[in-house]
C-alpha cells in the first residue's frame, strides 16, 4: 500500500506542468494584422519563448498595440533580444510588464 501511495504521488508530481512567465509589451505603431504577423514571427524565434502558451508563445492585441509573450519557466526573459525582435519587425517597443499569477502587471525598468 505504501508503494502504491508513493507511486501515485510521484505520478501526480511528474504530471504537473510548469506554468510560463507572462509578459506584455506595448508596441508603438502596430495597427494591422499584417504588421503583427512579422513581429510575432520574430518573437517566436527567441529561445526563451514558451510555444505551449498562447499561439506558439505569442498573442497580439492590435487594438491596444500590445504583444503578450510567454517565457518558459526554465528560462529568463532577454529583454534586449525581445525588443530587438520587435524592432526588426519595424516597430518600437515602449513599455514592458510582467504579469503575476494573480494578473497584476508589474512594470519592468
């Protein structure tokens, strides 16, 4: 019975997936679907992006000029690389926030 209990607990632990770290970037000038495709494509190429979240790790809100990026739990956000990917798409990243588990936005400096 003890072995069964340990096995069940171990299985539950291994089945639990790590959640991604979520960030929001305000992107100036990104106002159409075509605009967002290039930016999202560039961001998806970054090694720290968690492709299991959103749409291959990225969600674009054109109306509010925001990009949501999921970062793997075992990785760190590379702000310079993220902003570079956005700039390579022809747009200007303005602000970046980390979204906490409770949904609170914390502005990064």
